């Protein structure tokens, strides 16, 4: 029944490692997103895909690479993790890229030690 | 560029009090959409409401109401007779039709409702 599901929920890893976060939506939405929420709760968009096509790519280090194998999936791979990458990462989807409400996953809390 | 300001960082009230969360936005576009999201302590983000720039009617949903005023670029959120379960961080957000298709969030207001 879960609309937007992301795994894992928690991710603890050491600096320099590579990790991935997976996201899937079963809402039939065309657009998917990755948002980062920092320790002060500030939410900032990282990437947006529409029908597997990258449409928004914020100023994010190249170490972050999104991949959308199909429009129901948007994964986030992070290379050479740094302490500053520690945050909660939210996947979201929306019906279209204009003004539809975002449906968020439950977040992945990434801790880099 | 779009901007959303939630000047109240934290608000604390006692149960049954009414509370208003402020949201002021900036955009040069004439067509835009405003949203409110709730993030309870469990961490998920829940959509509450969407309002487009051409619809200034206030909205009421149970104990929640929203006051959209274009003249002051504000989209305030009022909770009537607050309850402990209303404790959460509330985010106001904006997307402009002619903008970069990015939903821009305010920094959030943390509401604590004490019993």
C-alpha cells in the first residue's frame, strides 16, 4: 500500500564509502525528486526526473548521481561520502512537474562517521 | 527567484489554544501555487493543502484554516483548538508556473502543543 517507499530507513557509514538509497513509487506519477533535509530541518531539492529524464539538477557535488531506470524508480548513489553528507534524504513523487502536491517517502537518515 | 519566509522558528502553545503560523512569499510570476506540509516527530512529510494564485478564497478543513492574501503575499495557517497531535514542524512552500519548476520551501515552524 505504501505510495512512496525508500530504503534503507537508516544508513550509517564511514567517510569515503559509496552508498545507494533506493526509491519506488506506485502512484503512477510522472515526476520524482530527491530532497535533502539538513540538521536545521531545511529542505532543499537536489534532483528531479520526469519520465526518466533529468529536469532539475541543483548545485550538488558530482559525488551524487541519481538514476531512474523507469518512471517508478529513482535511486540515489553517493560516492566518497563526507561528514557533511549526513542528513535526511527524502524521495518524493508528483503527478506532473508543474504544481501537483508532492508525496514523500519516509526519509533515509544518513550518518557519515 | 522565489522565496518563502516563515519568520516564526518555534511556537509553543497550550492545548486548546488557537495558533497561527505565518508564511510570506516572494515571486514575480503571476501564476504560482502555495502549499503547506506537516512533518510530525516521526519524520514523514505530509501534504496539507495547495492553493493557486488565482484563488484567494480562504479554506477550512476541520480545525485547520488557511488565509491567503495576495495583497500582503501571505498564506497563513491557523489551527483552532490545538491538540498535542498537532505538534510538528510545518513547512510553507511555493512553486511558480514560469519559474524553474522547483518547489521552494520555507525553513519551517516548529509547533509544540503542550497538554
